[in-house]
C-alpha cells in the first residue's frame, strides 16, 4: 500500500515537493516542541516566576530528550547541547512574557510560550 502511494506521488511530481533541493537533514526534520502554560501563575511574584522557570526547564528537557533514551556519551553531549541552545532560544520569549506581566499588557493573554528543540 505504502509503495503504491509513494509511486503515485512520484508519478505526479509530489514526492519531495515541499522540501527545498538544498535543505539539510536538520531542516527537513520536524523538531520536537511543546507549549508551556503560565495562565495559572502570578508572574509578578517570585514563586510564580520560579514555577514558570521550572516549567520551561522541564519542557526543554522533554523536547531535547524526545528521541528516546540517552545511551552513550554522544547522546548525552547532543542532549546537553540541545538543552543549552533551546534554553537560549526560549529566553527572549520568557523575558517578553515577564515584561508584559509587569506592564499588565495584552501580550500576556497568550498564556503559553513555545519551546522548540534546537539541534
């Protein structure tokens, strides 16, 4: 069945149509991601901010380890690099949320931010 679908797609020119010819393997992979909710937190308090930080850290660990168990040194190094890069990539979103909470701006209404693995 799958062979038939792939052959039909190739015959109609659809196979790989959405992947640029010069795309690398990482660009064509779907990166693990998750949303971190904060609508139930008071981000004006230290406790609320600490819980927000814990939720972000938990999400970073999950998206960077979503490929399964970490078996060897290479897996551990790749996971640590992913966690560092992902934490850095989410920092501007976190700061914007905290600034919006301090200013009581509408931007806080989103009530979640995206954590996407950076590999």
